[in-house]
C-alpha cells in the first residue's frame, strides 16, 4: 500500500507529491466549469408500500418540456395539501428499476475520457437521509452503483491506453478527514502548496487492476465508514465518503511524464431535519456539521455556476479538499436523490440543488404565471386573501404595520409592495385607498393586536384556518417519539407558509402600550406554560391540537367575535400570544430578506458568517419561513434560538422603553 506523499508511480514527475492534478494550461474540450444537477427518484421500498393503504403516490413528476430544451422541469406535489412547486434541473431519472445504470451511461461515462487526459471530475450523491445516495453510489450485489460501474469502465479503458489505476477512500466526519483504506488514529491533514494544489498527507492509495481486487479492498473499507441508526434510516451514513480513482496514463516517454487525472465519487451524508429524528448529543452535532458542509458545497457550486469572482471553498473541509476538482477545468455532477414519499424533504433537496444550478424555483398553479417568482406567489396569496376576506379592516392593518426590528423597516418595503399588489385590480382599489387613509389615521393605528376587536378577530380567524390546514403535518409525532409525551412540537414554519402569508397582514399592528402589558405578562412566572414562544429557546409551546385549545369564531359567523368567548383568561392569553409570535416571525423574515449586511449584524444572534449566508441564500430564493434558514446549514434548534434571541431583544426594548 502506498500513501499519497510516498508514492510516485501514480503521480508522475511534477505531480508526484500532488494528489491532485495541477491546473492545465490548455483548454479542456468543454472547459465550462458548470456543475450538472440531475434528479434521481428511488422506488418505494416494500415496507413503504405495505405501510400505506392503497398504492403510494410519488410526490415528484416530470413535466412536459420543449423537445429541444436541455433542461427538465419537475413538479413536486404534496398529495395531502395539494401544495406544489416546480424546479428546473438538467435531467430526471424516475423510479425505474435500474435508473442508476442509466445515470451512469448518460451522465458519468462521458466524464471518464477527460480523466484519462488529466482533468479531474467529481460526482456526488446529494439528498436527505434514506433517499438512496449510498445505493446510487455503491449499489447492491445485483445492481452495481456508480462507483463500481465507473471503475469497471475505467479498467477496461486502461487496457488499451496502458494506464494505471489507484484508489483512495476517505471519509469526512465532523469536518475531519479519515483514511478508510488504511485507518490511522489521527485525522488526515489537508494542506495546499504554493501552487494552490491540495494535499492529503499520508492518505493511502492502492493500485487496482481488476474488479475482484477492487471489491476485496473496498468491501473492508466500507465497514469502517461511520454509520448509525437514526430513526429515519437503519444504516444512516454520518460522514461524507469519497472514493478517489486516480488514473495515470504514460506519455511517450513513459510514466516519468504521465498524465494524471482523478475522479471523485462522493456519497454525501444525508441532510437531516432534526425535528424528524431522535437526534441528540453526538447525533445532533453530526447532523449540524453535515448540514453546514452541504450548504457550503451548495454555495461553491452556486458560485461556480454563476461565475462569481470568489468561490467559497474554505467554508468546509469537504469543499476545501475538492478545490482542485470543482471548478476550473474540472467537470462535476450532482445527483440529487429523492425519497418518493417525502414531499417536504424533497422540496428541501430540490430547492437546494436548483439553487446550486442557479435556476430560481417558480410556482406553477392555476392562477399564477408559471415563470413568476416565489415572491409573486406570496403576493398572490395575500391578494387572494384580501379579496376573499374583509378588505377594509385587514388592509388597514397591512398599511399600519410597524416593524419591531431595527434598521430599515421591512414593513415599509412590504407596505409599498402590498400597495402595488392592491392596485392591480379595480376590485382592490378600495383596499389601496384605505391603506393610504389608514396611514394618516391615528385612531385606526391605535387598534392593536390584543385589543383590536375586529382586527384581532380577523387575525385569529386567519390563524385558525392556517393552523387547521397545517396542523396535521406540523404536529405529526416523529416515528421515534415517545407516545406518552405531550404532542407539543416546534411548529414547522415551512409547513405553514401559506398560513403565515395570510396571518401576517392581520397581526402586524403592534402599538407600544398594550403590547407592553402583554409582554410583561409574558415574562411572568406563568410564561413557561402560557407563552407560545419560550423566550430562552425560541421554541413554541403552542399546541393547537390540544382539545383545550380555544375555539375561535369567525366574524362571518355573525357571532361575537373577540377573545371574550375564549374561556378562561389563561385561554385568552394563550390565543393572543400566538398572534404575537406570528407577527414577530413574519417581521423577522421580512427583515432578513430586506436588511443590509450591517443591519443584519445589528440583530442579536447574527454574526458575520450567518449574515453572509443569509444574503447569499435570499439572492436566489427569498426566505419564506424560519425553516428556510436551515438551508444555511443551521439546525432547527439553532434557527429557533437565533429567532428567540432577536425576539427577546425586541421585547426587551419594548419593556425598557415603554
Ligand atoms: N433503487 C433502489 N432500489 C431498491 N432499494 C433502494 C433503491 N435505492 C435505495 N434503496 C433502499 O433505500 C434505503 C435507503 O437507501 P440508502 O441507505 O442508500 O439512503 P441514503 O440516502 O444513503 O441514506 P443516509 O443518508 O441515511 O445514509 C436502503 O434500504 C436502500 O437499499
């Protein structure tokens, strides 16, 4: 067994010390550094079929596109809520039995000749836990995955070219690199030389000349990879595993001047929604690192595909190591893997994949322009809501909102946008007028969230509707949850986007004095029981599924519609507090979407790095919910903590400046 530093037979003179291939001066036949992003849907597993009555429906489908188009449009549809989203990607591989070999033929095989010519290439399987990444890369005994298929193809090409092939196999666990072929106690150090080439000090390389040899070496290395049972996958990978196939092809004077190229085949660890796992302790740490490094990878691909002057390779160990194999003259392919039964998870994977490819997602539903951006979707929802509900009051509220967050007030941005929205139709002219009126009307401005009569009622009505729509998903107890535990959970904001959009406009009015009163109450000893937000953790204690949750009546019912009917003062307070939380969440998101870098930094809980992440993220896809922040690699808990800190800062301000 040779190591990278010692072995020169695979890395000829001039490249002997370099595991990587030096950048070439000449141009690759197609020297565009774009990363292709393709989608692979795994079939339903037998247990998934038997656990569902009737045959399960796949949440992803391919939309018809122009025959000449070099991209595909996929539709993700949630069967239960009929929410849907469309994304554009480079190719789609459906649930067919052996879509892996098709991916190999169409996407991976074409990369191989370039590696023989000295260009690097990288293929990675990306997706949520249990979506079939390992299956795609390794395959099964009957159906080989991309790793054995690639090696087999390379070995057969070696025969006529006289090339030598060596493999290395390492994992990146908790942002540290470990050799899987020749385990060492210490991590493998990464360094780059003066020419910018990456080196993995001491990483083993083993020459392979047959598939038998490969299986022998590889199968024992596989056993060493860190896996764990997570509640979502029995054998869940906790690290990114990288198989490097290095090809050295002799030149006319033999191996002294051999041409070396390498193919990285990467089985990424799965991104995880920690609300669905039993993760805690080390599992939670792993998960946070995994999510962070996946976001860093997505940032690198995004920057490459958009010809950004700075490629953020240094944001994670993985991207740092891959620096010589992503971008420049290298070619890369991302295979985004999906579990056909998981809508929310699929949206997360595909949106990040599409973001990497830099194709903004767009919403296609009957009443919207297919090419419109998500923002338009939000406006359309607001407009529809305005039209269907009492225009006057709710629109007055919209015009009055005041952001509790510092710096430029996002609400002012929002108000302008909403005015434009309203002015689109004659039907909504009245709304616009009232909006304008309301701005100069102090008595209307005096109505507030908690004592606002019809306004508060509207708000509650919208919230009740939204909660009813999303309850099912939001409060689903994870498979691993203890049945005896109370069914309170952190509300999944992403699942309540529509609810937030509707709710948002009627919870904006926050006038200082009555709110102060409520805030003081929030800080009372009962707070832990009552408040929908735990001010320390940002987590919600609000439990709408609880039969004791106050029932709210709509104004349309003609019944008295305020908090008087809600039962005990405790019930009333709980219901009112939930409005405050919605309001703060919405304002927070608006703020994150519109604030400058410096303004972001003013907010408690946001540092330089997170501010940069947020700015990069919102460039392609404005944040719609708190859970969108998880795309930056933050865990759900970190996001809620971050929001909690900002909210606490705002509340403290109210308290100290009544
Ligand atoms: N094409 C397929 N045909 C049959 N079974 C499949 C297929 N793809 C995936 N599976 C099965 O789905 C399950 C999950 O797949 P796999 O372990 O590859 O997911 P993963 O994305 O690597 O998960 P993790 O990130 O947790 O490691 C496994 O039992 C695997 O055998």
